[in-house]
C-alpha cells in the first residue's frame, strides 16, 4: 500500500462488504439469541422467533430475534419501542420475510399495521387482553381476562403501537 491506499498494481482495494446479517449493529444479547435460535435448541424457543429479511434499500440480509404469536393463518409481531427501531419500516408495503420459529422456517410476506388505524386498534385490543401487564404499562386501567378498555383509552394506547403481520407463502 502506498500513501494513497493503492496496492503495488496501483489499484485501491475494494471496500469491505457490509455484514451479511447486519450483526455489526446487533447487541451481544441479540447475537446470543440469534445463535441459539439457529441451533437445534431453537426448537425450545416458545414464542421467540428469528426474523430474516433483506433490506429494501440496502439489499443486506438482516436477522433479529422477535417475540411472535400465532395470528389468523400466520404470525404477529408487536414491534417493541418502534420509535427507536427501523427494521419494521421495510414492511410498509408487503415484503418477503422469513421466520425461524420452533425449529421451523416459515417463508412469507410481512406487512406493517399501525396501531392508529382500525385494524391496528383491533390488534392492540387483542394484544392487551392477552397481555394485561402491557395494558397497565400503556396506561390503561386494570383489565380482567377478556375485558376490553374503552374505545377512547384503547385508541390513545394503540396510537404508538406497530405490528408486523406475517402471512406465510404469499
């Protein structure tokens, strides 16, 4: 290498390719979870799944662990702290996604559903009835199993929520 960064032939080396899985921006805990979910022990993951997708603009394959649950004929991901995360924005329009969940690979299409819309509020209501602790953290009054908050309280709590609906095989 000379002072310009060129090698003996006068060519500058190619820049290093981006990380195949974007792991350079992944926390230590997430790296552990990704390895665990890829391993044979991943079958014991319960509702935790490995999401794999290709970034719309970057073209980089990314992987991250997420909490999922069955929803209709597919899966539902509630994006935690969506204002601090950007991965879900790839699914503003339907986009290919892969879930590795319980040792199985599910290929499909992911689509964002915002909590501020009608479908998002229905997803939020369903989520809050299943996760009553989350309802309290969202400022909703204590709910009993199967009880729904008032429409106004639900709309206020769901406003900041983001879901990714995964439809297999689409």
